[in-house]
């Protein structure tokens, strides 16, 4: 019995050592940032980990700004971003000795949505969206009838991204005219799934978030076409790609720490990301970039070209796929 007990204990100890060794050998890539970019990076991470089973990729959703706060402190290897990096974030990177590589990965539209029971809204103009979301609207534009005569005299329940969100910054820049300038009396969340459920459960709700979250939930949401002066245009991948969904289309990015890029697992992950992005981007409901855009991004990464082609301006409205390509070749 004693011999058997020793054998069992010995085998158990060996199993524990092997288990601890496996955990120690596991390589971790830390990603945080935009909830809009999250579905792309998560899809890439899932496929990557099937090939490289000794690597774990963790993907958070702190919002673009929240993610950059961690990135500039060196806490993450990659930041997902639904807008270009801002001057203040570049300065924080410089102060902390963090160099970064900026890589575009897709194009996206911001979908404005209402509840399916909403029968009165067939489109909204950019001016009406501004009327709803500008700071001056708080306490004044509170009913649907305040937006357009003939609409119900029922309170509007608003849902939108939190202040750390790149989508929030881009939307306010494009619609209100100044980034982060918005009324504050709305339900805010960095998690787009919370916004989806909020609109889906309230007949008088209106919200906005990344197009992929609408496409994934078309059965419980109704998209609102936007009229920027040339007639209402629906938020579809086709209209984002052809440039007619204005002004709520924008490029999406990942930012890679220059130091992290030299780690073998990170280099493999980014290479895998850019080589497979075209198919996976489309799979999760976004608009892939042209093939040569991914080739340019991969070349930028391999050469370890640091800095931003957007000059630290943050949310930049009106950048088409063609204009993005021009910036990438400058």
C-alpha cells in the first residue's frame, strides 16, 4: 500500500509540475480598447490561437480612449481604436517611452438605430441628429415631437457610447461639430451590447454604435437612414464602402507597441492579423480594406514604421478608403 501511495503521490507531483510548466510556457498578448474593433480582433485571435496553441490573446473593451490610457502606460501590447490617436495620447506615449505602429484594419459605419416598434422615423437628417445630441438639447429636446412636428409626444430614451469611446468622439465630431461635445442625459456604456439591449427593450429609444452590432441584431433593431444633404442613405457595408454613407463612416485601427512587436508571438499575431483581416473583417460585419492596403500595413509593420499619418488629430471626419490609402503611401 505504501509503495502504491508513493507512486500515486509521485505521479501527481509530476502532473502538477508538467501543468505548471505549461502555464509558465504560455505566452500572453494583451489587447484592449475599442468595443467597435473588438469583434475583428476577437475573430482574428480565435483563428490565431487555433494555429498557435501556446499563445493566449486577451481582448478587452475599455473603449478607444480607455484602452489608450493603458497602452501609454505599457500595460498592453495592442490597442484597438475606432479613431486615430490624439496629440495628448502621443505626448503621453513619448513621456513614457512608448513607440507605436499605427495599422488600419477596416472601415466601419456608425449605425443610428431605433426600436422596431418605432413606425414614425423613416430617416433623420444630420441637422436633426445634431438637434437631438448637442449639449443645448439637454432638458429641451426631450420628446420625439420636439424633433419633428407630427411625431409622438413621447420622451426619447437615448443610448450611446461612453466618453472613453472612439465612436463617441467620432460621432460628436461628425454630427455636433466638436469631439466630445454632447448632451449628458443619456444611457452611456462602453459595451455596445448594453446599448443594443437598451434600444431593443424601449419603444421610444434611439441609440448609435458600430455597424457590426446592428447587423448582428437586425431582428431586434431598426436602422435609421441618414440624410446629409443628398437624400437618406441606409447604414450598410455597401454604402460604407462606396462612400455614400456620410458623415458616419470611418477607418478602424490597431496600435502596436514597438517594443512588443519584437516579441515573436506578437510579430506572428500581427502578421496573421493583416494576412487574414480581409476575410475576417467581412465575416463579422465590417468593410475590408483593399488588398493593397493590408500589404502596405504589413510592410509598415515589418519595417517598424512608428507614428501616426493623421498628425495626432484624433477623430477625423470624411476620410474615405481612397484617402486612407493616400495617407498610407505618403
